[in-house]
C-alpha cells in the first residue's frame, strides 16, 4: 500500500502545477491526503459514492473519482471544482495514483521474492519461475551487502540506502529483520572487490554526521553468477559481519574474502576450542597475562617476530624484550621467536576472542 506521505507529495505536486485542490479518501471514509481544509464535510458523500456504480460524478461542487487496483476499489479522489478543466485534472490525478499502486505492488512482490531468496525459502524451480515473472535477470553477477547500524532507528535508514541506489533499478534494497539493511547489488563485468569496497564506503558515509562516529558496520560476500547463489553471498556477508566484530574491531567495512584464519576459527565448535586452550595452556587463558605482556606480544606479532624492530617501537632495550619473551616461554612452554610456537599462540589468542564473543551472545 502506498504511504500517506507519498500520496500527499503526489497531490501537492499536482496542485503546484494545476492550482486545483485535491483530496484522497479511503473506502472507509478516512482522509489520507489533502491540499485543502474542511475535508470532513465530503466524507459522507465519498462513502455514498463508494456504493455507487458510477466511476465519477459531481457532488457538492467537487468532482469525485474512483481509483482501482486490479478492479479492487482503493481510493476516492476529490478534485475541488465542477468545470471541465477540473474534471481533466481529476482524471490525470486518478491515473497517476493508479500507476503508483501498480509500481508499489511490483516493488512489494520483488521485495518478497528477494527476502525469500536470501533466506532459502524457495525451491530451485520456484526461484527461476518467479524471477521470470518479475522480469529479474537470473544470470547477472551479484553480491550481497549487509548494513548494520546500532543507531536508534528513525525509520529512514532503509530509505537513505534506497535513495543512494535509486538510479540502479537492477539493485534490490530490503530488510529481513529490524537490525540490518540488505543490498543485493548487480556487479558489472569490469567491477571487482575494489569497486565493492568503494560502494561500501559510500553507503557508510550515509550514516556519518558531523562530530559523531556512527556504530555502523558493513559486510559483503563474494560475487555470484546466478540468482540461485545469492543466498550463499548473503550467508557469507552475515559471517563476515560476525567475524569482523570479533577479530577486526577497527574496521567498519569487512569483506568475506578477507577474513583469513578468522573464518576457520568462527566455524569451530566451542567444546573443541576449550579443549585446544586446555591442551596448549594447561587450563590457563592467554588473555590473563598482564597488560605489559599482552602489549609486547601484540607488537611482536605486528612486526613479524622481529626482535629489533619490536624493541625499538616499544622503547625498550633488546635484552628487555628477550627477557620478557623468555619469561613467557617459561610460563607457557611456547617460544614466540619460533615460528610454529608463534602461530600456535596467535591462534590461541583468536580462539579466546571467539569464545568470549560467543559467550556474550548467550546472555
């Protein structure tokens, strides 16, 4: 159904051109939009007109018109005046509103199709049959973006994104829940992940306001070549959103193709993670180390296990760093200067992060 705001905007525009007042009343007598006051005096006449077999009539100095949606009466339109010019404007307005009904219904049908496609609620044969009826290309390259914002919903987030991509009629913008906005974007043959990242940054910019950093995250999956694979790109984007929050807190935009080892850890069962931590650290947790030790470890990893560069960036003597690493080796049995031990420790830190994140979801 068309929103009252759209109806009001439509008749305001028509009045601005024709200087003729218009009013839209539903079949139950509720005034939905109007460009003039005292519309209540026409409600009774409008309800009587609903029962009339006529499609238009003049009454109380107004032209009354019926607006149908596939033979179903939806609205009564009033054009203020009884001249031939007013009649012509009323017919044009009725035609415009009827076309809006068709357009919104088509968008609603496509929106439902895309939602069911994303959630794997359609059989393979239904996907292709419905796509054909809705004139949706089944072999276009597409990718799914998920836009998550923790900002209080003012009802405009979805329209903001739609407004940005409004010119791209082959893109679909929808929502499968109250928290996330989904963009199913068509990708041109000459476009790759660099272009997708730029698109994500542009969408992110919609939620920036002066002096405020919005808690908005955008994730996207891999490019797929057939419509039946769109749900896979959606699942990848959802995983990227979660993995990004765990291992890449500093990023607002995350791609599934850049998750690295975080993607593997995210799919591990929690009992297996606990077994791994117990095996490596004998029941201790690597995040229980003091702040100095954790800072040393992280900086050592950042510098690719380079002792000299790490000590320089930490403003400590090389021997002090070696002492800290020796102390860590005694408490854990792992020497971070040895590549295999460093990998084990790095994975353990990531596993602990993952376990803590999953614990927060349980509460």
